[in-house]
């Protein structure tokens, strides 16, 4: 597995959707499995300590992190990518699970010689990181940031939270028949603050690239496929949990912060699920404080 040649190099002053990227942004492709190629973007100092790996949520892509990339690429190496079957990465009819995406993440880290990264995962990516911890451990991970999602407890979650499960399954048919309308409604619900022109439209266009049948398979595997709560005891690196005050999983995220040694919990109010878009300053401050303290936080 190796990176192919960079596909594009954009000048640091280039305007993207009304916002200037702080430094040169390189777009790359990495082969993570036979016939599976992941699209990634990278910026910042390649020699910086503890690179940040931003991992997008369900049906989203690397570009949803553009504001946070711009905020941190002046001091850190930053990588974000489109998970398999999302954005411009290869679409597959199998392997659309957190466990396979964890293997893809590991392949990216190995291929790009990333050592001791900080993994920042939003929503679905919380499951990917939990799956990564279960399979690979965290001895080579500098820190983990879980953003507004609790680690799934598998099929037990259906019995524990029947109303949530019923609502989720009840939306599948509409998603299949009316993908764009579904996604527009979803992004309207998870983003509560005005965004730069084109931000939401670009996110919807990216999400449209995931076939609905694949999107449903992802959601089922994410939420109800495997109980990944065993990862909480296995994580031995510092952890930051950032939750929106309005989150329906707020209590579960607070409990996870207590269950993980070396974990801290930050609640950001006046924000919906895409907390880093609704409150980018507060999100960046919480992440910056965590990064600053990493060296002082003991490992288990």
C-alpha cells in the first residue's frame, strides 16, 4: 500500500467556498485494499509532533473539516479523508463497517508513515475509532477525540433504546426514494448555525455520492452491528469527548468519559450534532487545549 502521486496542489491563498486555506493543501490517493482507493487531503508541517487525523461521519467527506484544518495546519500536520464508499473514495458493496474502516485507517497511517497521531472522529467515526482500538490497541496513538456520538452497544441498543431504533429504521425507505431531500433535511437538523455560502450544498453533494443501499448498510453496521463498548477499557491514551449540549446521547457520552481512564469531557452548548461547524471557535479551543496538555497527561 502506498500513496500515489499527488493529484493537486493548491496555493495557500486559494479561496475555497469563501474561506482561504492557511497553507498548501495536497490531495492524494492511497490504496488500502485491492481495488479500494481512499481520497485524502493533507496540509501543514510533515515533521510536526502528533499529526491530527480528522475522520468524517456518515456520508461526509474530508472537506467538512476545512475550517478545523485551516485552524491547525499552521502548527501541525493535518490529514483528513473520505472514508470508503463516501465522497471520492472507492464505492464498495461490502466492507462498509467500522471494522473495515478501522483497517483502512490503519493502512493510511502505515502508508503515510504517520506516527503517534491524534485521531479526531465525528459521529460514525466514533465507531471507527472504537473498532480501531479493539483491533490494534492504542499504544501508538497519542490521543483520541470522540465528537458527539456514543460508542455503539450493538443489537442490545435496539432493546435499550427502542424509540431511537424505530425512528432510524423508519427513515430508511424515505432515504432510498428521496436521497437528496433526506440529506437536505438531515443537514438542516445537524447544523443549526448559518454557514459560509455553499457549505451545506457541498456537504449534500458529497453525501449524494454514497449509494443509498450502501448508506443504509453503514448505519445498521454502525449502530446495531457489533457491541464496541469493550474499547472503552482498552483505550490507554488520553481521550477528549466533545458533545453538543443538545445531543440525544449526552448522558451516554458523559458516562463514557468516566469509564475511560485519562478522559476529559467538554460540553458545547448552542450547537447541533455538527458541533465543529456550529461552534468552530469553541471546538477549536477544546481541541487546542487537549493537544497542549497531551504531553502532561499520563498513559495508563
